[in-house]
C-alpha cells in the first residue's frame, strides 16, 4: 500500500524514549514508507542530561519499533552536537546527514513542537512539518529522569509499555537515569 510520503524525518535525543516520542514515531510510520530517525547528542552518555549511550537509545527505538509492528522501514542516524544550537546551521547539518543516507531531503518532518520549523528548518521550505501536539502528551525526558532520580515510580507511566514490560530495558532506563 502506497503511503502519503516516501521519506520522513524524526529528530530527538531520546534520553529516554517516552510516550511523546512514541506518538511521533507512530504518526511518521503511519504516513511514510521510510522513517529516518536522527538521534541527537550521539557522542554523549553518562551525564545528567544525556545518561544513555547512542547504542542503547538506538536499541530502544528498534525494540519499540518492532514490538509495535510499525509498518515502515526504519533507519537510524547518529547526530553529534556541533555547537550550533537550534539554528539554521544545525538544520543544514541534519539535512546533509539525511541526504548522505537517502540522497535527498525528507518530504516531511515530524516533531512535537513548532520551534524546529522556526529555528532550524527555515532554509527548507519544501519540507512539510507535521506537529504531534505536545500539549496532548505533556512530557519530557528531563521530567522522567527527575522522577527516576527521586525514586518516583510514576516515571514508568511515561515510557512505552513495551520498554517497561521488558525487564532489561526497564532496569537500564532506571539505572542510568539515576546516575550523574
């Protein structure tokens, strides 16, 4: 079955993957034949802001994708911090990384906020933006890491069920979410 778009893009740090990310990934898989997921701060791990390694985050996304049986080709793309912040320079870096994988820019970008379009996608007017409203799922990875650090078990309600039901993922999310 042909979908609305051939290629879509999702970008996030996924520190950890949460229900807001999951909603964005599901929407992208529903509308795109191929979904390229850029994992930001790929070089960072074992810090308060970025406790999880690129490998762990990519494994989390893959596990979630296959557990949910999302019907699209998934490609993961590491994005290292280049010191540009959310600027057109960052946008150019993301798009060049994307083009390296699929030799084109995406038709559509999926996000939880309009800030990306306003801050770093300004030079790419042909890329449509689909916003999966974060107000519908008020959540952040920072909030989850804080709950984990404070031994608040409600963090588990904010993570996809597939990751909580898997004892290894649950253990590592909790273990590394507590470390500085």
